[in-house]
């Protein structure tokens, strides 16, 4: 299959080629024609599968033939669980929209930043990517009207439910016209998603992409056995010794994130922390800098572990293990994506060894622990 056989126009094909998307990913092969035919779609797929482009491209194509929206009446609504994912998804819309003959305005709205600039920018917006709380605030202030929405996308619906957004989502659904196209993406198809599916989707095209196992094969996993108090020096040793220029480090608390970041910076390794106590502005800035390769280390709690797409991220380090094996897979899944290999390194203290065994069992993969007690870490 090639992109040109999927029903997309030449201006979109041109920018797809410029992005070096040589051929469609499996999810794109199936979702693009279905969405162009205005069918409902249920996609079971992870980040990394190419799911964003699988809805962005056909939605932009359909927007080419639509009349302009009435002021503040949105035509396409994309709901996402996190602010970062909202920004990232709107960026993909804007990237592909930039070369289209008919201008299509897409923007992201999310909480944690002042509402006024978002209200002003909404003028003329056709495609809105939103987190639920901020969207409801904007509706309440008449800054946006959802009564003419033609397409609804729920991205990472399982995550939205896990984060407790069900009531807000239901409130939003009640503001939408009954007759519309629905597209739902979820990493898993649990019972909560199934009940959602029955309410929302009409004869959906079901697309199931098992991305995780193949992605995991792309990732080289290494684990170091290290005393808790030697983790900091070992981290700095590895970053320097392996000449890491772009590394995402996961920790389990905000406090540790700040502490490690300070230590790295003192030791001449430029880094920034990303966690929920940082202002949204600071989080965006750190992520943008990191994505552009202008920040060597991003130290993050699990808010950054899902949905964040950083192209060709070469290294992920688990400074501490996450509680759930699922989160471990999501964390290391930030590397080894889109057909490019990556390295995931875990620092395992003696009291984490047992938990690491559980994670390996769940993952179905064994990782040898490398001993570090003989490693000289003075000066790091
Ligand atoms: P997503 O699953 O939407 O987060 O996409 C994962 C990554 O794959 C992103 O960096 C995309 O830019 C990239 N990507 C999506 N589709 C393709 C494609 N057909 N060819 C190459 N890269 C792609």
C-alpha cells in the first residue's frame, strides 16, 4: 500500500512525502479510507503506531470540502487526556494543514494556563484539540460552541477514563449533535471502553494494532544493580560515558525529579524537570527544548510517560522503577519507536530487585542485572 492509494489529495501527499513518511503504517492503511468514508472507527493502538496521522490526515482532507465554520462553531473536536498530548496533536494538524489550498485552523486548548489568550485565538477555529475541563470552561463562557461538531475523536480514551474524566466527557457528549462521526482510540479494550463503545460508536470499523511486542523488540534493555545512594553518580557516569545527548529519565516523585535535575546541572549536564508542580509554561518549554535536541536530559515523573512522541529518542533511563509493569512498558516505549532502535536502561536498587523480576515476567523478557559494585564512581 502507498499513501497515494488511500484517497488523499496531492497537496497532502506532498507534505507526507516531505515528512519522509514513505509508506503508511498498518493503522493508517485501515483508518484513513474508513474515516474518509465518514465511518465510525474503533482503533486499539498505542502511541508509536502512527495513530495521530491516521486521523489527522483524513480529517484535514474532509475539511477541504467543508464550508467554513460559523464563528466559534467547531467542526472537529479531538479530546485527549493530557495537556502535552493536546499541544502535540494540534501541532500535527497544523503541520499537515500548512500546505493545503483551503486554510484550516486547528488549535489546542488545555488547562493550567490563562484562559483569555485561548478565547481570543478560537476565532475561526475548525479543529479543536482539547482536554475536558478547559473545554467545558470555554463552553460555559460562550467562547466555543459544540452544536455543529461533525467529527468527534477520543484519543487515548482508556487514559481519559483512568484519569477520572468520565463525567466531564459525558457532559461534553451531551453538547454534541446526535448525528456525527465518532473515532475512538484506546491502548486496550477493557470493559469500561467496551461500554463506551456501545454508547458512542455505530457499526465501527475495528482496527487492532499490536504494536507493543514489536516495539519492545526494537529496544535494547539493560539493567544495573546499584545501591540507592550510588544511583545519582551512576546516572551521571552513564550519561557522560555513553555520550548520551538526549535522554529521558524517569523518577517516581516530584522531589526526586527536582533533586536529580539540580545535581545534573551542577555537574555540567544540562537538564530540566517535568512534573505536575511545574507550571504549564515551564513544562511546555522544557519539552519543546528537549524535543528539538537543545536540552540534554529531561527528568520526568509518569505524567510524561504516555502520549508524548519524541522522534528518534535514543535513550530512556528508569532511575526508579514504576509501580506497574504496564507503566514500565509505556516508559521504555518512548524509545525504539517508528522503526528506530533505542536503549532503555534501568537502575535497580537491592529493594527493587524483586519488583523488577515481576516486571520481566509480565513483559515476557529476561534482562540480566549488571553489577556495579566494582565500578569507580568517584568524581561523578
Ligand atoms: P503516533 O503513534 O501518532 O504518536 O506516531 C508515532 C511517530 O511515527 C511520530 O513521530 C510520527 O511522526 C511517525 N509516523 C507516523 N506515521 C508515519 C509513517 N507512515 N512513516 C514514518 N513515520 C511515521
